[in-house]
C-alpha cells in the first residue's frame, strides 16, 4: 500500500483483509506499507541562521514555501510594522483597543 503519512493512522487492516476476502482473495502473505513523508526544508543548510534577524528568517521561510516575491514583500512590510508596534492601517493611535470588523477587513492581506 502506498499511503500519505496522515492516512497511515486511519488504515484499518482488519477491514482491508475482510474486503479482500469478499473479493475472493483467500491468502494474504502480508500487507506492506510505503509511507510517503514530505521532505522538510532545513534552513541550517544555507549557512548560519543564528545571526539572522526575525525578518530575515521570515523571508527565508517564505522563500522555502515558494511564496511569490511581491507577496513576500507585502508580508515582510506588515511583519515589520507588527514587530515595531505600528498600528494597522485605519487604526489611529488612542483609538479602540480592538479594531472594528471594517478595519480588520481593510487590513487583511489577500490570499494567493
């Protein structure tokens, strides 16, 4: 069987054997499993990450996820504002502590 990692836990071997028996298979030597595990990209292979700033690490992460360059630029801009305590667009200093739904809607970053 070829399975994705998330399918492995859901496999019920007894039900599989019962279904094979119903299809006329009366002898099963064994059920092998080949689990397809996605490869994880490690930043450590690209030099030392310890000296990078949080924004540089975020940029590297977004690049490994194949995010478009224009979207990376937008996300980094918003991240920088958040890290430096800048208020989101449309929310003035001294205003409400939580943005109203209209303000949240205007400050959302569009999905790809």
